[in-house]
C-alpha cells in the first residue's frame, strides 16, 4: 500500500482526470486499486472512503463505510491485508 503525498495526489488527479469525478480525492494505491475520499459524502457523513479497482469505473466503487482514520487503523491491525475484500 502506498499512501499518497499531496504532490502525488495532485499528479494522480492530473494523469487520471477522467477516471474519478472532480469531487473525489485519491488517498492511496494498492494492488491495482485506489482508496479515495468522496468529498460530497464528507459533507453529511463520516463514512466517505471508497475502494476502486483500476479496471472498474467510479460507479462500481466499493463503499468502505468508514473514514480514513478507521481504515488505516484496521489496515495496520490486519497487517497490510485487504480486509475489506
């Protein structure tokens, strides 16, 4: 798992500008998938994190039903396995 720096996030958005809507922000990349935040969901919920395979479209993203802090904590406890799958 690679968690993006702000610079990497910006370059990812520029390179793949047609893959995610403008209200979504990639947080990290792992095994040909991206973890992203949907800022529209952030306005009314703390369950704003999604997982999207690189071969799928935004509409098919898996809602993780958690925030980034919870996801990262569980990811560490799971020792780097993709527990949400």
